[in-house]
């Protein structure tokens, strides 16, 4: 009985997100949109195009590339950027790459260096003062507590006890030296709203979201796709073909799929309405530091 | 009926807000299986000793679990067959009142919890007052913990009548009172068998069916967020905050009240014939007017455009609000400097009585008069919500220090019209054959401002100029004898000096002022009052060590001994001018020589005679 997304409600969410994007464009010095290639990023980009139509999107997009994303994601990213004439920055932490960090072997260190550190480096390098992210409050408990405009100090860390009050639609964008903002225009959207909107607006997303026969292994209760030959099989693991799709996308060895027959947006939306587990269950990286892993990573500067 | 509802839960700490929402989600099967599993696991390891602790579903920060309290707002999203809901669960502690206010600002309805055993508390009343101030029109009073009160009808009716009294003066609001138990689930989603005497709806039934009325705001209003440029046209972008707009409509643009015709309307990136409240639009006008962010488009209604207003305020900063302080005020898409002219009264959260106060501390409510440094387009909050609500930003910390709602524009600003005299400032200046202006000396105590100003005045007088020297100590012994040295009094001291200088300039006189004036903001205020063209900032840059060595009045040694708190340069900062007209260091020569040099420079820069 998780219910459905309603038409009026979706339009309200759409207007709110557009308003937020226009505020950032009008009030911040150097904004950027973090583009993760996932469904939330696709929705965010679609909204940005609407917000400034017929002008082009007035800020660049940036992807933090760990080099372990699914191949299909990278292809999709480059094609979307090309077709839309977007200013796309791709940033990789070269130091981490040189040290050959591996998502499976190095676990938390990998996430810290290739994602959190990489993001901080990239923001500093370009001097961005505001970064849009696709985070939603329904994803996780500490996200549910975050403001739409969230302040980061010069070290990019978040202080959850010192959040600025956010009243009505009056967003405070004033920054001190070195400070920057994270802005979440999709804060009030749920996973269902995202799919309902993708369906309504016919937004293109990475095909990994739709069920297809894919080579996978079972690992720690997760279905992991073998996307390239960098993936080392553990003893007893066997590659098999399964009809799977992904609810969230990230580094392929850290992203669990689900068995499903939903092969288009409508079927996925219907499945989402009846889902029994939250979408974060398929993120391997959430589990490692207990209940507050997300809050901890966010304080350190993870998006 | 609207297919969504944004509501909040509030009330005192331990009245069971998080538990209620947790139970609502759990009962209505609105949890995912992994969240439910996590709940069972966490409940076992927490103090609930194996009983399901529904509040764990909402308290998402580690500090909250550690202390067993809610610190910040948590948002939950759920939907039933009838409606989508966004619910904000808020902290009950007085300490975190501002976070509760955040939720109130975005909610259409408030569920206010009252502990059946403990009854209505101060915090209950405080929350109710804040919800009202934020504009909430619908309330559910959830009388919780009825299980602990033996499901007694008498207890419920007692609280109900207390609430009736509390809300008797609230106009145009809808109130529902429901007895329930968040812990046991009575009247949350299922009708309670323990309270057969109650015939009203369950909480969920009510939330699903309550009417959220269409807005009663007058006419069309849209604050301009930004201007889009394409094909040589300007697109005015913003969200419609009230009413509707169609192609061909005549609109009025504030400030200035110019008229124009709507040529094109675009809603969320698609061309349309019309747009309504809440929609994100781009509007093109047939006339090419110079409109930018902060302008407001309106139709069939009238907005105010003036600089003084009276407002209700909720203060949220650690540093108390005091008269004379200056903040940034953000209202719709405008952002202006504003001074706290007067704290009219504080509001007692318990009784609602007016209190005479000098300062308003964190979480305090007050009624204040505000003076904006430039005209502001606004309206009363009752008439146009988006045009009558604002936040105050501390310019140093950048924090959102307070929020408020406009009661009305102060007539004073509108009714006091500057009297135009036949003998003008220009005529008086001409009679004295000089260009009146103010030479504003600023610098540390002992930097040589007064000495230098005195020497300069002698030179000017010898050349037949009509001058007046306003000196710090002299003014403080006379017109400003009522002022001390706290922040407010220092600001007021400078304001009065600036007003006096301006009057003298109007009389044709060249004014020299010698005040430490350590704050950039105060010097900016002086410049604004006197007028930028008539104002020259002279920074006497003698270093602190030299001033302290001279210590003409013996003040530095007193300050070092801790006898004078807030002494500039020792206990209080001096903000060096960013763009002074002249910089002069008195260690480089004797006063008469320096004054001669200064006069030469001023003559070159300004037309003094």
C-alpha cells in the first residue's frame, strides 16, 4: 500500500525544483551540477533544461569518474552531453588511480579517495561555490534531515547540528571565505515520483535501469554484474546470466541488481509502487559503518 | 480535492511526535521491509527493551539517538489511495525551536501533540504561536498517551476546553481535536475500541479528507527571480505566488508602477496561454522595460513600496537582536540592508502578553519596526504571503538570524514628505560661494584625527571658507550625552552625527568630523545619509603602536589594564576603510604640514570653492 504519485503533486515538485535552480543561477557566483549519470541526475538535467529554456543550461555539469562505473553509464554520459551541447567536466582522482585502488579490495578507502576526496579536489580546482546534487530525503535517514541549501565549510564538511534554518522559499546563499553550498532540488521527491516523472516527461535513462539478461555473480546476498574483466571472482563464485535491473547505479562491483521483468519505464514504475525494500539495500557501500554510515560520510564531504 | 498535503507534527518534548509518525507509517504499511527489519533490530538494542520504538524511524542523526531527542526536522513521504503526504517531524526542545519553525513555514497543517497526562504546556503554546505566525490555518490537536490516562473522557474534555480557550482569538482557522495513543495505535489509523465515547475521525482519516482551501490572496503577483535573454527578448522568470495570468493581460511592475502587456507565457519550459499560482513561468512583455531580479509583477492588486514596516519576528540566532543593528533582509527575490529601528514589544510564549524588552534572545518572539536602507516592494503577510515574509541574515556570520512576517507598512514613511523650500541647498551654497561637503575623518583613538581636522579647518577658514568641526568628545558631551559605548549606542552616535553633518551641508557649510567610526557599516550609513557626492572619507592610518605610544588621553593604558572594555584597537576591532578618498599617516610629518598636504589633495579631488 505504498501508493502512487499524483499528477498535481508531480507538477508541484517540478515547479519547486525549477524555482530552486533559478535561485542558484541568480544568486551564486559559480554553480555546477553534479551529474552522476543515474536516474536522479537525468531528471535534474531535464528540469535544468526546462528552467532556463530557451537559453542553454547556464552552468557546467561535472561527473566524478571513479573509472569503475558501468560501461553503459560512461557511453550514455558522453552521448547525452554531446546531443545536448552541454559543458561537461569529467574529473578523476589521478593520485588514487595511480595507486590502483580497487572498489572490492579497498572498500571504504576506495570510496573515500575516489569519490569523496575526488569531489573535494574537483570543487576546489574549479572554485565552484554551489553544487547541485540529486539527493532525495526519502533515500536515507540522515538525508531526510538535510536542508535543500546545505552549507559546507572550506574543508567541504557538513555540520548537521548547525544547519541554517530554511524558511518558506527564502534560501540563504550568503557564503564566507572558502564556504560553498550543496543544493538538492529533488529533496522532496521520492523514488516513485522520479519514475512517475520519467514516464510523464519521457526522459531517457541509462538502459541498466531496465531488466535484461546480464552476466552476474552472487556475492554477499547481492547480485553483482560482471561488467568487464577487471572483476576478480572470489572462490566459489560462478558467472551466470540472469534477467536483472538496477534501482541505483554506481561503481559496478559495488552495485547490487534485482531480478525483474520490468523492461521499460512503465513497468519499473509499477514495480516501484509495490516495492518491499528501500532502494538503498542494493548499495553495498551503505552497510559498512552501521546505522550512521551515510551521516558520517556526508560530514566528511560525501555528497 | 488536492491530491497532496504537507503537514507537520509539533508539541513539547516527549509528547510522542516521532512515535506518532513512526506508528502511522508502520500501521499503514508504508515502510519498506528492510526499514521494518532495521526497526526491529534497533529497537532490541535501544532502551525500548524489545518493544517496537517507532521514533527510531525518524531520528536520523547520531546525536539524536545518543541523546534520545529530536534535534532537526525529519521529512517522511508516504501516499495512500487518496493523497500523497509530506510530513515533517519536528523537535520539541525549546533549544531547537528554530528547526520546528522551518517545518511550520512549509506546512499547510500542523498536528500539535498534547500529552493527556501532563496537559497543555508552555512549549505547546509556543509552538502554536509560531505555527500561527508562519501562516498555518489548519490544526489537529492530537491528545496523545490516552492509554496512560485510562482512556478517560473527562481528561480529554478537560484538555479540549483548555484548548478552546487558547484558540478562541484565532480567526479563520480550522481545528480538530482527536484523542489517541501513538504507542498503542488508538485512533491513529484504526478506530479505538477503548474510547467508544469519541465519534470523530481517526488521525489518518482526517488527514486524508481535510480540505485545503484555495488561497484567498488578491490578484496576480510574481516576484522576478532572473531575466532570461533570447532572440533579443527578455524573459522574466519566477514562480507565480498568487493568482493567474494570461496572454494579453495588463500588468503593473513594482517598483515604479510602470504598466505593460503580457506578450508570452511559458510554464515549466513549455509555451502556454496562461499560468497560475505555484507554477514556474517565464513571461515576456510587449514593452521593453529595464526589469531585473527583485522586481515584482502584479495585476488586480496593489503592493506597498516604501522603506519602513512593522513586523512580527522569530529570532533564531545565538546573538540577541537589539535596536540599531543592521542585517540583510531577504523578501521574495529582494535583498536589502535593514536596521532594527525599534523593538516595540516581546511576546511571552506562554500567555501571549506583550513584554517591554531591550533585546530578543534565541527563540524569542517580538514585534519590531524595521527601516530598510532602500525602498522595498512588499505587502502584509495576511494579504500576500510571499510578499509579506522575510528572513534576516547576519552579515558577518552569514547565518539566517531571524524570520518574520509583515504586519503593515509604517505610515510614517509614507506620510512624512520632505518639505521643499524656496531657498535651496544650492542657493545657500552659492551665497557662501563654496561647495558644501563633509570631510569624514576616521582612524584609531590617538591617530591624530582631531588635531589634523583642527589644522585643516584653520587653513580653510583662512581662505574664507565657512566650516564646522564636529568632534567625538564634544558631541558626546552635548547632543549625544544620552549614548554609551555598546554596539547600538555607537551606531546611533554615528547616525546622529551624519544627520547633523547633512543639515549643516544643506545650510551651505563644509563639515569636518573626527570620530573613530571603526565599523565599515556605520561609515557606509553616514555616507548614505550625507550623500555619496558630498562625502569624503579621510583615513588617518597612524599605526596602533604609534597611537598607543602617544596615548594622549591615557586611554590605551586604561584599556590594557582592562578598565575600558570594547576599546577600539584593544578589545574591539577597527575595520580599515576599503576605498578611502584620502589616506594620511601622521607619523610622516608635523600636523600643520600634513594638513597643508591634505588641503592640496582635497582641492585637487573636490571642488571646494
